[in-house]
C-alpha cells in the first residue's frame, strides 16, 4: 500500500516545499522539483511515519482496552471472602 496525497494536499505540500527551499536555502524551487521531492518523501520516509502512527494508535487502544477490562471485570468467589 503506497502512501498518497489527495490533489489539494499535494498542491499544498508542493507550495510548502517551495517556500521552505526559498526561505532556508535562498534557492527557488519549481513545481516539478518540489513534486519529485514530495514523491521521494512519500515513498521513502512516509511509511516509517505511518508505521509509527499505527504503533502509537495500537498502544493507546490496548491501554484503553485494559481500562475497559478492569472496569467491567466482576469479582469472583466473593461469598466466603471476609467471612472467616
């Protein structure tokens, strides 16, 4: 599964990369070059970021599930507890 951007997000990303290049490198960057750079980031770096997000979400969901289990668990064998 490749990570992609919709057209609006891609256009915003291209503009952002162009502005970053102008501001930090004092070098103009065209749409084509910025688009290629975004393609590289999406192919090479985005999967790691995505995987970390999945891991973070999974850990959070597991923690919430433990909370639910603790909240819903019923005490067992309570008849004799405290009577001896």
